[in-house]
C-alpha cells in the first residue's frame, strides 16, 4: 500500500454512487460493552444475519480483534465469502471509520483515510479514546492492497456524505459544521475539500438530519440517493412530531436545488416509524459505559430511520422496527429497486447501539 499525498480529483478518481456494483462490504464484529447490550449477544446475531445475506452477492470483510477472531471464524464456518480480518477497533461503525473508496475509469480503487474523532472529539465525542478506530481505514487498505490518500487534515465520517457518483454530494450542516469536527474551517473551505477529494462539483447542504442522531445528524439517516437526481427523504406528515420541522427544511432545499448536471431532484418521502423508538431501562442495564463515554437515559428517542438502508449488489438491507410503517418502507424500496431483493433486518439491537444498518456497512468498490 502506498500512502498518497496527491488529490483524487487530480488523479482522475471519484466517489461512486452506492447503487453501483462493488467488490464487497466491510463490517466490524460488535463487542464494545457501552454500545452493545449484554456484550453484543443479540447484535452478533444480527450482524451474522447481515453478513450472510451480503455474502450471497459479494465478499464481506469482517474486522475483529484477536480475542474474538475464533468466535467470528466459528460463526461463518464454511462460508468462504465472509473473510475475517485481524484489525482491532474501538467500536463497530464501519461506515464512519472505514476508508471512503474512490475509483477511476480504468477500474482502479483507492481509499481515503480521513481523521476520525468519535463524532466530535473532546467537544461532544461519544467516547474518550478512538485511536484504533482512527487507524482502521489505512489498515484495511493495506490488507486489501489498495493505495490510500492521506486526508488526516479533515475530520469526516463516511455516514456524513452521500454521493450519486455523477458529481453531486449530500451532506448536513448540523454535522459537518459542528464545533467538534473542523472548527478552524469555514463552510466553503470544507466544501472545497470535499470537492477535491471526492471529485464532486456540487454539494447539497441539508440543514438537519434525524432528531436524536448522536452523530450530529449524519445525512445517511435522513436522505439518500436511489438513482441520479433521485432521492429518498425521511418523512412524517405529523406536524407534532419533532422530525417534521427538520424534514420539511430538507425538502425545501431539495426542491429548490438541482444536481451537478442541472437536473431537478425527484424526492420520494420515505416514512419514519409511526411510533417513536425509545431505549428501555432493561436495555440500559445491559450496557457498560467507560469513563468519558457518552451515557444514555431510559425513554430516550433513538434515531430510527428506514433511510438508513444499505444497497448491496443484489439486495437491499432494510431496517425494521416492529412498526406499522415497516411494510410501507419495504414496498416503496421494492418499487425503487425492482432488480434487488428487499431483505428485512430487525434493527433493534443496532439502533440501541446508536446507529443503524447503513452505519455498520462500508462499501469496497470493484477493482482490477
């Protein structure tokens, strides 16, 4: 692996759209006591279900530490498309700590290694130590033989950006302009860096994300590309719901903007769960927080959103919350992705951990 100081745009590399075919998906085995109830007993079952569903269509690179690698190998014995990798991390949010991959017209793939500070560092980060997470992107690039761009000057997580692969990027102001990330940079300076490293010509700044999202409201929880100039937006018709305001603000932006090619956006309103999803006292009792780690309260609303689905090569992994809108979300995405199977995943164990399906998955594009 070569660590590159050049710029992806100048080298002819771009961030692809998630709906483009890719080589595989990165996951991390969930074991952090402060994130996963009961040491991750239920979460591991869900991660196993997700990895097995993905492995029908692509490779799965499953990161873990030396204490758990035998457990991982046993869980996937006989499935050679799930590939254990000995890389230790602080937690299991692959989208945010893994490399953002870029591709060129020759089919070459490179990674980008951003700086990671646990979603806010000492200002409002979610745990006190994140060195292992910050090192994970470069280590994975090394194991996969991918050259890696050095972008450590910018704090950025994979869940905070969403690309159409054609020059347009979605972000939220609440996240990228949060004081715990890049307070020394202006909005324009951050946008300029995104354009240079992701080879985009237009950045759409949505004001807010999903209420209660501990990441300062990542864009991947509220709005996602499903095709060129076509997005889904987390939505509620209930004006008394706390999410109504942020979603309406985002809708106004999308309807007033065009993408990088001048096309107006087609917006599909994907409903959020009808009933708020909240953490219980019993679940809290199953968590063990370290000193300096963000704690939780019983009854706290969790950032449950169907927009946090994952586009695999042959399927869509769709979170389910035991809500009446589960079926509506599945039907809508089935119509938007008729060539992919809708795989429903009970996501309770993941959102209690603080994220969702898209948060634990990071794509590795096709390459030569």
